[in-house]
């Protein structure tokens, strides 16, 4: 299944996520710090949704209350709650 999540409070504008069952198959951020976000996308590929949420939830970017990794965790939590 494919999902698009509109981010809030970060430099990235959206996250496109592909899920296979309960596994993250692919992640693509639009906007933000390209190298770092490609790295995050590569690291979470093949991980279980719950593990990604557990590792990335609550990460902050400077003084912001959220970050791109936290937004990915929020997106996955929403997908998990609504579709799985």
C-alpha cells in the first residue's frame, strides 16, 4: 500500500511511504535535508512499522517540537491505526 503524509513543522513538505504488510518497503521525503533524509529512508527500509515508530518518535530538530524522523514516526503511527 502507498501513502502520502503531509508533514508539519519541518523543512520537508511530505513523505511518500510504501508499506508491505507491516513492513516499510520504501520511503521518500520531499524537501528537507536530502542526504540525511535519504539515509533515514535507507535505514528504515525493511523494518517493521512498530520498530521505526519506537526508534524515531519524539526526535526533535533544534528548538522545534518535531523533526523529519518524528514526522515519519507520526505518519507510520497514523497508517498503523487507520489501515492495519
